[in-house]
C-alpha cells in the first residue's frame, strides 16, 4: 500500500527540550565572573550539576551590581542527588512518616493519598525498603514485610522501582511520583487491601472438567481473575482472607443484574480485574465450567510462547464457544480479547461480503486490479505495485489486491462498511458479553480517503484475534454467533446477535473465495494439507514507526475458526499463519 494509505496508529512522541549550563573543570575556589555586565559568583566542582546563572538585581550608585537569586540546578540529577533523594524517600516511607515521604515527591497530594492507603489498608508491618543498583535516575528497590490480619500473618516481599527527577522552577530533586512506586501492579486509584476477599475464589474447569490454572496456562491469568470477579459468588464459593490489588474500576456497588448486563461495554477494552497477591487463609472455591479445551489451550500457550507479541483465539463456528486464547506476554494486556489493532487485509472478508451483496463483485466476474488507485486525495497501491490484467474478483481476493477494493469506494456510502460489519458480522456495537472483558471491534463511519482505507483494514478500523476468529466463524456457519467463554445459562445474560443473516449466496461465495486463497493464494503454505473444508485470508497492517507490519491470519477448518496476530511480524501468511496452522492440527 502507498505511504499515504498506511494505518494511522501513531505512537506518542514527547519532545523534551531544555537548556543546561555546561561548566568546564574548575577548582573549588570562589571566582568572581562577569556575565552581561553583572558580577556573579560561581562555586563549581567536578561532579556537581550544571547551573544556569540567573541575573537580577539593580545597580548601586557606585556602579556595583548584585545577583538577587540563587543559581538553579538544571540537567539530569547527579548520582549523589539520586542517592540522597532515594534514601530520604525510602527512609521516611519505611518509618511510616507519610508527610515527609510525600514531600520528597513531585506530587505530594497523590503520594500522600497512596502512602496513607498503603499504611491503612494493606496491613503490612515490619516494612523494610532496600535500594538496589541505580541505572541513571532509576533506582530499583526491594520491599520485605509481614502481612498481619486478625491473628494471621505471612511474609510478603516484592520488587519495585522509582525515578528521581529535577523540578524545573527550583532545581530540586524529587521522586517522580507514580502509583507503581508503591507496588508495580498499581495504577491510578488502585489500592493494596488485606481483608476478606471481595469475591470468593473459583475453580475454573474446561469443557471436560479439567482444572485451568494460571500456573499451567499462563495466558489465562487475567482471564481467571476476571472470571472470579464476575462469577465468584454464583459459583458458590466462600471468600478467604487475602492481600490483593483492588482496582479503581472495580470499586462498585453490589453486583446487580443490571450491572452484570452492562459488564461488556466499551470500557471492557481497558478493564483490569482485581489481583490477589497473597492468601492468608484460603476460601472455598466454587467450580465454574468454561468452554475452553485444555489441550487446545496448551497448544495456544506453546505457540504464542515461541513468538514475540503474538495472540491467537480459536472458536467453534457452530456454537460460538471459545476453545482457546493465548498471548505471548502472559499476565500482561490481553491482546487476544481486548486488543485494538488495524486488521489489514483480513478486513477484506467483510468488505467482500459487502461488495458481493451489492453486486459490485462476483467470484468469477472480471474485476479491476490496477497498480494504483487515487481516492479522496490519497494514492493507494498494491504490495510491490503488482497488477492483475483482465483478472477476476477471485484472483484479486486470493492475491490480496488492495486496488480491487479501493476502486469500489466511489460506489459505496460512507456508512456501508459499518453497517455490513454491524448488521451481518455482529461487530462494533459494544454489546458482546463473552464472560470476561472484551473489545468487540470498531468500524466507524468515515469519509473520503479514510473510508477507502477502511475497506482494506487500515484507517480507523480496529480488531483483535477474537473478532477475526468470529469473522471466519460467521463465514463458515453463515450466521453470526457471539463468541462466549461461559455459558449464558450461568448468569442468564443475553448474547449479542446480528440484525440480519448473511444471504446464503454471499456465504457460499465467501467460502469459495477463502478456500481458493488457502489452496492457490497467499494462504497456501499455512493451510497446506488441511483438507477441503477450509478457507483463509492473510493480512498485513502497516503501523507508523514499525519496520515491519503487523501480520494477521484468519481461517476456518471444519468446526474450528481462528484469528491470530503477530505484531511487527511481517506478512500474515509467514508470521500468524503458522500459529493458526498449529491450532488446526491440534484440533483435528
């Protein structure tokens, strides 16, 4: 695709500019200097931070001049300043002197609130803070303590980090305040709390009764936390006593049916569940059955673990059940369910459905695929500027011809793609309720060049592996079935539905196109030898600032459908394709 047709996923870049005086090696003696006609005295020695001389003061009648203000330190904190500031802060915190510790930070109010909550709510005693080896202005430190609550106690230790910064207006060095200084799991508004757990523990099991634990399946850590938060009480367990991270977004009222119905909203894409850090006395877990398949989950963990920034989801098209989901960074952000990334050419499955319905394309009808097309002031082109002369739509889909889709933009309304995605594929309505937080995709109404870019999965279109697995599942079954991880019978929630069914002729045509792509197009290698009942679509989404695009792959095989992404992985067939192939082989 042309440079102007790339995804607009710009990473925030902060330009920091400033001035700092640079003083050469000088003796520690006092020397008078003349600066701009004003006499100034500078005391300087090796290893001391540079200073900006601030002139001021008026002249006396005899012509003498004075400096009214003290020099203000500038530049990065020195090693001595980092050491001294760190010691002051940690010593005050260790002694429980919250006002003094907060005063050594650059956000006294926030630090005081967090440290007061730490002292009051965490029930940590015998706190000892030990600084480690600094790296510039960053200082790691270890925390050892004892959690004591109602006659029960256990040791608790963890590692954290602080950064020393220089305040601009007076040059003073302070701790750059972040909630993570207190504990690395904390974000704004979160607290460490020891007491009876708000949610009883659960014993999550797969579809056949095998227990699912974060120790055995690391990618399920946040998923299991979310399941406990939502289903702990319904599963019938009793709460124990724990030290846990209580999230700001989790401090809510009783779990009414209305609250649970709205649990899968737009905010789900960023929701993070409470996290247990230490158990003083275990509760009694209730058993919660999920749709996971332990064997397939093990494969997903293994395959994503081999790759950087990979995520995959496997669903069952006939029911919508989620069989496996994994990420390369277990315990981190759940890209598989909550990611929000441009899907690249995998979006052409939905666009093809739109064009087929509107009779703007036919599987074996002639269809343009020129080297480039200009729309809305942007010039779009194909990978390596290829073209297909006198080709069919089948050929364009299989080879992932961008211009074959962009060329139809002028015949579409600005909301055509949005409606197709919402009404047929059930995407972008923020109403999925899979059992844990998820992002349901975004296909906003756009115009001009951005609308055209959306047709090939760029622009403002955003998806994740769960969404793309659902797309292939919808093509395979012919009907959107909302993916889910916990049966709606457990909590009587209502699953999302599409407002209309995909026309049977469109579904058959899409299966034909995806199958051809798997046997003669860009998905041949990953899908080789997987039988006749299968189809796939590759994708590569360019991201500003990345050398390689994000690689995508979505496919179905029998009653399995998958979506996968490998960020910065390059072509989807080479990066995400093998991941999906491994899942299909494991599920045969």
